[in-house]
């Protein structure tokens, strides 16, 4: 029996085992925990890019409508509790410990993400929320969140990411994302996708296609499309237009085109589609020079940045350490193969440079894990 928050976090990580990419164990665990989502209406959201933004947008709207609601998202940037939120705030440390103990009592091992998913479900059951918004972690078909029975589902834009697991083509990835589609349950999409449309038809799931764009306080033109999906979800649930449009202007979602300073832009972009959307936003800004401050997951190539931003711009490497991101020195060596010399700077050094050079835009991107550490280092 664990008693402290720090110990709970350690146990969540240290007892992790490799996921066998099957839902069988998480379904068994769900039954052992008393089927915590029973009686709760679930909004299930998948996609390559934008699913977290749509989840937070929908959460903001439902809160303002006076609906008791919880949202489970991933990854977190600074504190694991960011993943688990209800209309009363983030999960408390004591509740996190309580639910971790419950999950660790299950007589078989679960992956880190499976445990987090079950913690969210226990939180929502304990809080007695009316709606639970579940963001898919990766894919959809075999994602731990897919044990739910949703009221409505949505799939945001689809691009190439996690190809080692989800497949090398848009069609293969679309098939995995479409795994959240349930018989007879409406599915919202904002792009034409033959794979999704075919699966929806096979499962007799009403397909709600939207090309709606809505204004939101989250920056970047891509967020207008995400807001359109959030609008359709809320509209389907019977929420009035005024509430929807008002609270699309009050969305909290760190790491998405967030200006820490006017000229210090932080964004979690880490795949071609997301980086292109970020580049479109950057092109709306007016700066004499742009410096891209980057980090990468270990299995990704710096060609991601070069293909989007080009080889003839200035790159910095953010000096940080994370278990699944490339060591800064190694990333420096990789960039040299493209004839790019990149300085390695700490977050504080980048922040200070930005303060001293207001005509230069500093863009922090490439890994949500890296920008999480950037936030942490700056705050400390």
C-alpha cells in the first residue's frame, strides 16, 4: 500500500510493462474495478492532430453549460495530474494515491497508459460526472480508452505519426483511428476519408461531416477546424450556440501556439502535418529573424524540421534530458549530417535571449515531452 503522491508516481512508472496491444487485460481490470464508467456518457476523440484541443474545447463548453464533466488527455507537460480533470479541477494528490492503490491491487500487470486510463475512469465515477471526455492516446482500435461505450465519437485530422505501430500509410492509420467507431454511435469528422466512411457504414454509425470553422482563443488557423468539431459535438448534445461560441474563446491548453513572451512561441508540433500548421501560423507573424529551438523523440529524424522549415534557418537544440527524447549532443551530430550547426542552449538561456532580442521570434517545438521540461525549467 503506497501512501505518498511521489511514491504513486514512481509506482505508475516503475511497474510499467510493455503493452501487448490487446484490450483484453484492460477490459478485465475495468470489470474488477466495478465498471466505473457505467452510467456516464462518454465523448470519445481520436485523430493524429487536434484531438487534445478538441477535448479541451468540448470540456470548456460543457463546463459553462453547467454540466458535470471530466476530461482525460495525454501526454502531460509538467505534472501528471494534468491528464485528469473535472469541473472541480485537476485530480488531487490524495485521490491519485487512492486510485493508484486500487489499480496496483489488480493481480496482473498493466502498461503506464492503461493505468492512467483507469485512474481517469475511477476519478470520473467518484466525482459522479455526467459526461466523460476521453482522448485516445495512440491509434484507437487497440487504445486502452477504447473499452468505453460512447455517446458520440469524433476523429480529427489524420497524418503520418507512430508509423512503427499504426502503419506506413494514411489508409492504415485511418483504419486504426476508425477503431473507435461503434455500431449505431454517431461519428464526427471534418475531412473526407474513405476508410472512415466505409467503417462507419459497415457499423451503421451515422456519419456527421462538418467543414465548419469557429473562432477560438487557441492560436493557429488549424484550431478553427478543431473548434468546428467541438461545436458539432456540443451541438449534438443540445448546447446552445451562444454558450458554444462564447466558451470556445476560453479554452485552456498549454503547449499549443502558446506565447510565453510575445516573441517566444511554444508549440508541441512533432509530426509533418502539425509542423506545417505551425509554419502557417508563424507566417502570420512579423519578425526580422526566426530561430527554431528543437527537441525530438529518439525514433524521429531531424528531417522533420528540415522538410518544413528548411536547412537555411537557424536552429538551436534545447538542452534537456528525457527518457524518450534524443540526447542534445546526439541531435547535434544528426543535424551535422545535414550540414547544420546548431547551438545547444538551456531553456533559461533561450528565454533570456528572447527577452533581449524582441525582434527575433524563438519557436520551441518538436516534442511535447521537451516543451514540458522547458516549462518546468523556466518556472523553476
